[in-house]
C-alpha cells in the first residue's frame, strides 16, 4: 500500500510536542510492515538543509485565491534508519522562521495562510513526483484542509478518485479557529463555509472540515475516542463527532523503543534493565547531583509537562506545600503559562533541596528524569494518549495518572488485587482535584517503603509493551476501510 502521511511536525526535524514523535515513528513502523510511505511537512527555518543533507526533488506552485501564487520547493531526506522518504515543502515567506506556529507565546497572525497553502501544496506533490498514494493520512487542524481541497478541486481527477483519507485527532483542544471573514483567502467554493463543513459559530474551523470530510477518523487512544463525543471533552464538536461515530476509532500511540529504552539510552550515564536495576539507582543519584539536591534514599518524583491547566500542573501547585512536608524530592521540566512559571520559581526558592524546576524543553534532561525518577506524575484533566507515561513504564518511573484518555488505557492501578496478580503498573485517581492527587501520592509513597512490593510494581511496569508495530497493524486496518469507503462512495 502507498501511504502519504502529512503532519505539521516530524521528529527529529521539527518538534513542539507528541505529534512530532508520532509522525516520526508511525511511518517507520508502517514501512517495516512492507508499505511504501512518504511523509510531508513544511520546511521551517529550524530545518537546516546542510545539517540534514537535503536533496532537491522539484518545484511546484499553488494558488488559493486572488492572484497570489505560492512557489514551493520540494526537498527530500530519508527518515533515519528507515526507507521512509520525508518531503519538506519550502516557501521562505511562509515557513522560513524559527517557530513552527508561534514565537514568544504568540501565534503567527498568518497561520491560516501558512497552513492552507501547505495543505493545498500537499495535493500537488503526487503529480509532481508521479507517485499517487492509496491513502492520504492527515493529522490535526494544520493538515485537515487538504481534505477540503481534495473534495473541492480534485473530484474529476482519476488519479485521486480512489484515494482513501484518514484524519488523526491528536488533541481536540486545538482546532484551527480563524475569523469567518478570512474564508475568501482559502480558495474554496462558498458552499464550504456552512454549518455542515468549515463554519463554526461564525468562525472558520479547520479541524471540523477534516472531521466532516475524511472517510475515516481516529484518535490516539480508545478512551479518548469515546470522551470527545461528550460535552466535557468535545470542545464544541461533540455533536459533529457523534454524527461520525461509526467511522471514529481509537488507536493507542506507541513508543519508539530504539529511542526510549534504559538498556541502551545514549542520554543516560548508567544503562539498566529489569535484570540489572542498580543502574537506575545510579541514574537517580546523578539526577540529584545535577539538580543540586542531596543524594538521599528518598522517593524522587519526576514531571515533564507543558505548564497548562490541561496538564493539571495547577493541581500540583495547590498541594506543593503539603508535598514538601513529606520525605521526598521532585524534579519538573517544562514551559508554558507565565503565572505558573512564577509560582514554580517561588516554590523552588522556598524548597531548594527538595524541588527543582527547569523552564525549557531539554530532550537529554527528559531522558535523565525518566531514568532517575522513582515516580512520574501526570495529573492531566484530559490526555488524548500521552507518551511520557509510556516512557515512564519502560524506565521504571512508576506513573501516577488521572483516569482519562490514554492514561486510563495504559496504566493499571495498584489495587491490592492487581498488585497480587502482578498486573499493577502505576497509580490511577479519578477526580481532577488536588485532594485526589494528594491522596494517591500518599498511597504511592507509603507503598514505596516496602521495597519488595515496590520492585514488583516497577518490574511489571517495565515489562509493559506498547511498541509501534502493534499500532501500525491497526492503522493498516483503518487504511483498508478508508480505501474501500472512498472507492464505494466515488463510484456510486
């Protein structure tokens, strides 16, 4: 099967979050199954053609509305350690910037123009390369508009008629909302700005267009696929999603264990696995020294997150004083809301030997936190899938999570029966409250004192398997459904 996978960020080339990790790993897993995969993303300013030794693959030009032409240069590079070709679409005016979507916390004012031009250009690439896919796989709002252009401008093109389409919803909280009066910039027929397609309370909603127009939809966990059909998690699109529920599926994200495995992680000083846990103790001591905290045999809690309400960091702040009274240490890595940033600085100044915060995203430090932490905290209000808890399982950093989305699907609560049957991999609480979080933390810290019991939980966590190969098989099933539906619908 030929698969054209389009995303706004792809690791290791351009990354702001988990989407990039998925876009860098899933195509590789699909390729290992024998499928021919090409990946397309914008060539941002952070992508250096000399560093990656990019090769030029051609040029194309797209027009949306009016007389504006967007010249695009296609660059190419193989995804490391794979046979997957990555295609970078370059237009310096639109993408030659250091940020992907924003700078200094502010979205670029021309994001609608940027990603509509990119989405339109994606559809010209098959003609330019004379390579037509069986499936177009889009991701989130930045690429969803390709589905509208496919319907509007390629309906009479035989080369596109049998192309199935899939939209993956990574986080419904980000929908690509823009003022309605800008619709004319998109170069779409006026009939597309209706409540049945792009219009959303007078606004343009790019994600909604993709939800309505894609043959098949999926989220990145089974629980999240159900949650988004409710008012609590649907962000206003729950009705649209319920209308598509027969075509909506949930597939868990996987882990690239070549990148995230303490047995051969180049970013940690002391490799370890389930047979040799001494290395984890050494990683913990190294992390304590790096964070200028006493090297002590106390539970060390790690947290790697965006400083947003979604991630539940405010729940942690509410109980910080209580936590700091306990015999523990905590290391936090992340960035985001300035008010949260300030509160964490105050806590770090107040508890320098117990609380360490790093206000950035540092890939190396992220690996060292996973390796050094005894517990890993993810108290998210909602979490489509989550990757950090999957990394934590393999690293024996026992996760403490809220029962939502992918967290609910991947962490088995340490109830007495689950511990006895060697199924427990972490701690799960239900209410999005600081009280529930603190209660669960106290339970985890109490069990931590029983080293034999704790090692049982940790080893069960480390044995959990969430490889991309399993998820890739499920995506292939959805591709088959999308192709069958497309060919039936367009021939009928």
